[in-house]
C-alpha cells in the first residue's frame, strides 16, 4: 500500500511540474511578446525599452524587497537554498522570477523553476507522508527530474537527469531512484503532450550525421566554450566588485535604477538578439548570420556575455544554463561562416562540454 501511495505521489508531482512549467513559460513569453513586441514593437522603436526596463525592474526589485528582503544583497535564488515547502513560498518564487525575466534579465528560468518544483515535490511529500524525511526528499528530486523532462520535452533527458541529481546531492544510486525517475519523467511527458507544450530551446532542424570537419572543429568549439565561461565569470566578478559595496549602502530603489541603466545601455548597443534568455533568438540569429557576418556575430557574443554577467551580478533572478546555450549557438554560427559542413548540433554540444569543464572551477553556471 505504501509503495502504491509513493508511486501516485511521484506521478502527481510529475503532472504538477509539467503544469507549472507550461503555465510559467507561457506567462513569461506571452507577456514579453504582448508588451515588448506586439504593443510597443521594441525591435523597431528601440527607445521604448528605456521606460519598459525601468518600470519592470522597479517592480521586480520592489517585489523582492517586499517578499524576500534577505536576498537583496545576495545571489540567492528561490528564497534561499531550499525554503519551507509551502504554497506561499511556491508562489513567491514564481512571482519574483516572473518579474525578473519580463524586466529584461538575460537569464534563464531554471534557477526559478528548479526551487519552485522542489518545493512542489516536497509539499506533496509532506502532505502525503508527513514526517518521513527521506520520502519528502525523494519527491523533491522527482520535481527536478520532471522539470528537466519539461525543459527538453524528452522522457530520456528526464530519466538521465537523475545522474545530475545524484552528482549534486552526492547520494549513492539505488533502484528506487531509477523507478522515481521513470515515473516522474513518464508522467511529466504525458502531461506535456496533453498540454501541447514545447521544449524550452528550439534549435534549427538538424541530423546526427558526423563528418571529419565536425570532429576537428568540435575540439575548437570545446575550447571556445571554456573561454566563454571564463569571460562570463570575469565580467560577473568585475560587475560585482564595482557595484556590490556601493549598492549595499542604498535602498532597493537605487539598485533598481543602476540595474536598469546597465541593461538599457547593453540592449541599445547589442540589439534585439541579446535580449532576454536567448532561447527565442536562436532561430533569428541563424537566419541573420550571413548578413551579420563575423563582426556582427562577435559583437553579439561579446555583448551577450556582458549582459548575462550584469544580470546575474546586479541581482536579477534566473539561471545561466540556457543563456549559455545561446552563446553556444552564436559560436556555431561563427564557425559555420567558414566551415559549411559543420554539424550544428554537435557544435552546440561541444561548446556546452567546454563550458561545463570551465564551470568546475568557476562555479558560475550552477
């Protein structure tokens, strides 16, 4: 009977995470599309980003001050490492994260959705199993696995994310963990199909054919990914050094103003392709790659690195993984200007490999 209850709890978490992901992403992108592009057409009317960034940054920093003042001067995401699993905290994480992303932060939703989905899993665990701490932790892990299933719209990726959970928590593998991963990923996949939800990153069409040029230049792209993360880390530390101490002496209003000014400047010099997380800019970037040329793509890469570092260091909420994927696609686009038969999907993977090698020391991505 206990095993059946646990299985039902995991499935419930999978469904809940899929719904959370679907609603949050549609809310964020729907709001951005409606306000930034449909209503004010900021691609053409660039000056309008000035009042938009200022207004929504003010709302984000004000909401953070009201709901989570202790994190104002720290890069904590999700009300600290792991807040109490309550509905109130679940909604707080999502609300604060929503306003961070729509304000223009060049960060991803993972640092918002991971803690919220962990809260969801732990909440189900506490309600159904009360004081059984290990089961509560298991359902919290199920929330992460279901979320990775949602991010990539893939049952396989969801199950494989179990190994990421094990690496982060340093827990030894047990059969129950694999059963949890299968149930969480499976239930999330079913729910996502029902919701007609897409993967978070939509790459241009690709195949898995491999050729000699791809093999050779993937080694170059691994190095490029390594260097990119080093540059992000350097820009982040420099931003933090310049802004952290002065801003600690002022209110959240001053932080909002400084953060807004930095974003506005970088968005004006970088153009629409450097805005927001970058997942919606991948296809347009590849379409414009030939006209942008080497200088244009390198400029986008440089500005994107700086704006990612600025967003994280100045206090916006969000993650670094999906913005790094955009950096990877820019590096692939640069390479494809000169290597026509480079397979883009292997190129992106190569950059990500290099990025995570660099992250072992910098710890900037996760």
